C-alpha cells in the first residue's frame, strides 16, 4: 500500500462528502431547484439519483477502503 493510493482515496472521500453537502446546501438556500423537496437538486436527480440512494453504502465502502489504506501506510 503506498501513500499515493491513500491520498487518492482521501481526495475522493472529501469530494463525495462535499457533493452530498453541496446538494443539501444548494437546495436549502434555493440556489438550485428542488420542487420535490428531498434536498437533492432536481437537475442532478435525473442522472445521479443512484448516487444519493446509495449514500449509506458509498460512505461505508469509502470508510472501509480509507481505514484499510491508513492501516497499510502507518
Ligand atoms: Ca429534488
């Protein structure tokens, strides 16, 4: 396990968390349209609804990979 992989995983995790955060932020503040009020921008839902419905699984897998990567580096 090398540090490049760990850095990549950390980068992806931060990016994914940011996207989830921004979905909530942009819909709460009205920056992006959210007619069905599920805190997911409607323009994203057409193509990326799976990304939100699988949130629990995605975060779990990222956490698992991150945990193993840190364990391998330290
Ligand atoms: Ca929506």
